[in-house]
C-alpha cells in the first residue's frame, strides 16, 4: 500500500490516511469501525465509504474511528452505543456520519476507547460519548452525550488535547494543563481523588508545559525546559519519582528536570526521548517494556539498553515500546507474545531488538495493543504482531513476527480462460483480490446461483460453470462480497465443446454448477 501519510492504530483495527486525503482501514469490524458499509473483518485495506479525498487527520478509538476533513468538519463511524459518533443517535454506523454541529471549524480530534473530543479553530474543546466519570467536561452532568457538548470553561485558549482511559486533558496556549473525568487514582492532578465533570487546573502547571501524554490512569507533562512531571496512579511506579505512592499533584520525574524532547505513555509505563537522542523509561516492566535488560519495575527512569543516542521518535504500546532511529530503522522491546516486536520471534525481549528487514526508510511508527505499524519514506506501510482480526492488513488472519507490506486495496477481478463455447462446455473462472476468508454470492444473469462461495485467506478462488443443456446466448456472471466483479461468456451452436480443465489449487466447488436459466 503506497502514498500513505499517516497511520492510526485502534484496539484491533488500523487506518491509514492517503496523500490524496482518502482513508483506508483494516482489521476488526464487528462494530463497523472500518467504515466500508459492512461488519465483516477485513484482512486487507478497504476504502472508507465517501472518504476518498478531503481528509487531513484520523483518530482511532477502541471500536470507532473519526476523520477530520479539510473543511474542518468531523465524520465518525463504528460503535455508537454511548453516543461516541456524535450524530445524535446511539445507532451503530458502518459508514461515516457527520458529527452534529461540527461540519466546520475543527482543527484536531482525539478518540479514546469510548469518547471523542475535538479542538476547534478558536481553541475551544467539544466532547461526546461516554461520560460516566465526567470525561466530557460538560458541567458535571455525568450523562452520555450523542452530540458534542462544550467543555465547561474551555471555549478558547486550548492548543492540544489528550484522551486517557476515563479522563481527558487539555494544554492551553499559556502552557497550562487542565484535566477532567475519572480521578479515583488522582489522574487529574488537582490534589483530590474526586471525579470532575468540569476541567480543573493541574496543580502547579498553570504555565510552562509544551506536551501532555495520558496513560490508563496516569498523566505526564513535558515542560518548556525539557523536564517531565507526572501524576496519578503509581502502583507500578509509572510516575518515576522513586515511590509507588499515587500522587494527586504533579511530581518531578527523578533525574529528568531537563533535556527531554518527547514523552510517550503506555498502559502503565512511560518513556522519554532526550535531546541527545537517548531513551529512558520507567514504571511497569513485567514484560521487559522498559528495555533495561530486566523485568523489574522501575520507580525512576532507566536507560534503555543500547539507545543512549540516535533515536528520533518513540511509541508506547500496551506492554511493548518501539523507537525510530535517525537512520530510519526501528527497534522494539517488551511483550512479544504476538510478534509485536517484529524480530521474527515470539520471545519476550527486555532489551531493544532490530526489526527483521526494516533497518532504514521509516518515517513514523504507531503501536496498538498487540501490533505495530511503520510508515516508510516510500509512503508504504509495514505492520507486524497480532492479526487475529486482520489488523495488519496482510490479506490473512495470521500473526506476523516480522514486518510485512500492507496489501493494497486492489479491486477484485473475475476472469475466464476463454469466453466462447457451445452448450455443454465447462467454464473455469478465477477470482483474485476479494476479501480474504469471506463468503461470496454468485449470480448468473442476475439470478443467485449460490450464496456460500468460500474465498480463501489469500482472497482468491476457482470455480466452474457447467453449461450442459443451456441455451445459446450471452451469460453474465457476477461474484460479490463488497465490492463485486463480473465477467461474461457466450454460447454458440457452432463453437467447439470445451472440456473441464481441472481443479483450482485454492479451492473448488466440489461438483459442476448448472445455470438456473436451464429450466426456463
């Protein structure tokens, strides 16, 4: 798949933004989060309906996806049982719908598991979806919202937003941080454990912050001086202050008062990229995701082994971490049960390993829960790790332990090896690039021949048409999943009888199929 400019990984699905402003998605589709009009899992990229152009950004939640258009509008699709699509209903949508009242004026979007937020061009914030902990910030109603609501007190002055597990934070133009939502582990940083339905100032962070990152129940901020401060849950040392005590106000991450350029928060661990291109991590290390050669949780930052310099970007997944090097290579470490480290094994790694066949040419990386994808300088995408729902876009549902190319969304084809014969001929038809492991319908002259044609995991099939007793004439054959492909043949009295040519290597209909037109 080529001409890709951005990739977003949801829980079990992946989406890509093309250079032409189109969106393609693949993976789990039970809630319609791929936007192709179906709920069929897709192991190859499919075009998101009505979004072939004009999109500038994408955000993937757990079961839904949103797109920001060039005109500043927002469209969403997928699960909607808590109103997370913002269209005024709780009806699942398998194709994009406009978010009510947001046809223009939006500059950024953020999607968490079950709620969505938008940053307006005027610096205001609007949110919709789940609100059980007040994460929509609408004056403490704690009521799910199926249309966007203004976040109380944030009608202007915001430059960035970040959505955590059940809380949301905003970075203001003055460098301050405000948070709202769940606070049972002090993740809002206001010195309490009280859920907040309206934004509260993070204690001591009224100015001087340049970036924020939210984990499952902790939050971190990067200061203008290159320091890092964290607050919230600390039971696995994810705050990096030398303790395991939850903190209701920001604490300095030990040893990182300066010299940091970027931060990334995983589920329960955090990493920092230094000005010298080194990487330091702290917190949960049960799978080796800190990269220090151990599986011991760390309450203060440790150097990632072998990465003291030369790194330009970091990404933290559920239990693994990856780094992009200045040479365009990728190194990963941590949990590898699904092959998400890309080193050709499923062996857990507590120090960084090189990705098989991907030592250069990478321009961006993104991590899902158990899979990882990389954007290349050639505008192609490679993915690896868990593929149980087709989230790697490879045309299979087979786990991959090393990077492989995401297959392009090529229109399906249906072909014959000849086009004419006389009644009694066997016609061999071959299909390619259909949706892998799906079930297709065959129609002959518009009449349904079967609805149970099995497509192989490579997206191909072979079947036969037996025309014994058929009338001379023109016959059109269509095979459809979504989309469809068609071909045709003609029967003439004076054409030679064509014999059956043999079975297909991918699969065969086990007996000849007679045309329904025979009995007319």
